[in-house]
């Protein structure tokens, strides 16, 4: 599973739509969690969550972030507890946040 976003270069502070891809992949208990923004400065929580059964969520981008980033799904369940550490993959999409 991967994530898609309705705009690959949104503005800081803008609301975007983040979806599971492919579309028939709905979120289950393994993947339910918060969508975060990962930049070279670290991870920023958004407070937006993909819950069980969902395929899309609206995310308010933090107003202070700009530049290249990843919108990433951080599941509630620790992947390393359910699979081998080398198998862990958190769904993401690359974006460029404009000021």
C-alpha cells in the first residue's frame, strides 16, 4: 500500500486529501494511525488519522513547514512487533510544501 495526495505541491497551512492507494485498500487494524509530515528536521504530527475502514482523510498541513517532505502513515501498531524489522514499510507520498 502507498498513499496519494490531491496536490503534490500544496501550500503550508493548506488542507489536502490523503488517500490509501490502490483505492480498494481500506485501512485495517494493522494500518490505522496518524498521518504525519516527515521533513529533514524531523516528524510533525497533523492530528489527522486514517481509521479502520477509511480510504481518505483531510489533513491540515502545518503552517511552519516548507520544502521537500513525506506525508507518511504512522500506524498505531508497531510494525516491528508484528513482522520482521526488515519488512517494515510505512505508506508515504513525496510532496513539496510551498510557502
